[in-house]
């Protein structure tokens, strides 16, 4: 956005770190030979999964029957960057669409590395189609704590847009507003996709635009059109 002439104010609402107790992660990774599909829904899941693979010395390259699905081109690119190929990307970049379109059979087992706070609505759709779906929390996201003064300073910047790239970012931002009894003004709100928009609506706010496709590039393009 800055390269296009915009002045950007950064206020990260999510910090991430590996799950503290990695014992369950190690146990599950040692059973990868019995997994048919791994589903990655974000770049973070790719990065933390393969960090764990390296940490526990798991040999994934020898698992020739293992297939990988990714949500979105950004996640696919992150996977390719470390030398792996995505076997499936849904036409719409959402986990729900992946659950509807993933070519799976009734006797297959699916592993989903994820955040400890992941929304698992789509997991129920997958459970109806295969033998087992295993969710594996491998990292956790948490909210950085800002002072009231820090939030007020940002809101006084006469912002035209506030952008949200995840539901967790929405939740953490509005929790700060509620904690300090602050309100938004005339800022327009932009969200990266439907799941983020659903969280925004729970706080009584309405997005001016939603990215299409559901990527950072899609969000920037949508803002440029307004």
C-alpha cells in the first residue's frame, strides 16, 4: 500500500508462538505413514508444521502416498518454497470450500495442523466424508497488549481504512476497544474473507469491502477500486 502512495499505520493484533507442550505433536508426526491427506489452511500452519518435522527428524519425503491440500495460493507458495507440492487447492480460498471439494474416500484419514484457536466448523464437513479427521494444534496466537494511549494514538491518525486479515485480529482489536471504552469513527473496514467478516459482524460492524480472491493482494486491489 505504501508503494501506491498510502500512509500505513501498523498495529499488529496477533502474535504467534509454538505450542508449549510438543509431546502430542511429536506423537502424531511419528504416525504420518497412516495419514492420507494433510490440510494446510495458512502459511503459519505450513511453517510451524515443518519446523516440527525438522525438530523431531521426521522423514516426510519417503511418504510417497501422502497428499497435501492447501487453502489459497499464498499457502501453496509457502509449501512450494520448502520443496513440497500441493495436490489440491479449492477454487474458493476458504476452509469450508476445501471441505466440500477435497477428493477424499471413506476409508481415508486426514491430518489438519492448526492454531489452538482455530475455527473447526469445516472439520465437521470432512468428518462425514472420511474415516477420521485429526486436528493437531501446533501453534497458538495471542493478543499483544497495548495501552489505552497507544490505541488512541493510532485512532487519532484520521484513518481512512482499517484492514483485518483474520478473525483473531478482529477479536483482539475489538477487545482493546471494549477494554478502554473506545469507539471507531468514520473509518472504512476491509476484511480478507468470509470467516473474518463473520467475526466482524459479531461485534456489530459492517465491512465496506471483502477481498476477492481472499488474499492480501486481493484486499489491496479491492481498496484501490474504492
